[in-house]
């Protein structure tokens, strides 16, 4: 099999597994509540839909017909691309772990639900927003795996933009809900990456 085809199949597989993980863990969440909240925040909804579409289009073009974006090729050696696949697999594991830890409290919208609990186990023991960290990691993984800066930067740039636009509001919602408990949690965890010291 052609090496480039192997990498294209691997890139598609990582993406499809990511979607499968998210759909699996969405089963126990209140999506109707998310829809109600998203109507109150049309800019946030537009941001998620437009950047999510950009991610999927860039990756789909690479997987289906890469000559269309060959002008953005990096020409990385195969070993670097295999590292990208390994990073993608590591991100899938972290994605599943973060979703399993947050469970029914996961939400696309920035809200809490009745009986909401502050999750501080799993990856949330070290990082307050591991799902954003995962999407940034997917950006790096795709940059290497696809050996294409357009695909990688669409993912990485999109993840950074979404995180920058949402995290402060999410944390304000959680402070409003949990008060000093969340403030204490902030002091012991990193926002996207574990703190080297506490």
C-alpha cells in the first residue's frame, strides 16, 4: 500500500474514532438544554459550527483528494508522521478519559444543570479544561500525521480560538455555581496543562 494512503486512512480513522467517542458519551447528556442555551448565545453557536466545519473540510480534503491542498504540504519524514499518529491515539485516549470523568455534566453550552457536581477526578485532577487541551493536541497530531500545515493549523488555530472565547465564561459560570470550592480548585490545577508546582 502507498505510504501516503496509509497516512490518509489513519487520519480518517482518528477523526471517526473521535466522533464515536463523543457520540458515545453524549448519550447521557441533556442535549435539549444545550439547544435552549445555544439560542441565547448565537455568536458562540456560530463559532462552534463554523470552526468545526472548517476542521472537517480541511481534513476531508486531505483524506479524499490531497492534491487540492498540496501547496500546504510540509514534506515531513515518515517517522515524524508516525509520531503524529501516536499523538492522535494518545489524544483519543485522553478524550475518552475526560468524557468518562465528566459524564452527564458535559455540555456544549456554558451552563450547569440541576444536581451539577464539580468534577475533580480523572484528568480534571490536574487540568480544568482537558477537552480543550485534547483538541489542541489533535491539531499538533494532524499537523504531523498529514504533513500539511493547513490541516494542522485549522485544528490547532480553531481549538485555540474556541478555548480563548469560551473558557473565561465557562469558569465564571462554575464560580457562580460552586463559589469558593471552584476558586480553591483553580489554585491547584492548570487551565489547559498541569501545573508544574502547586
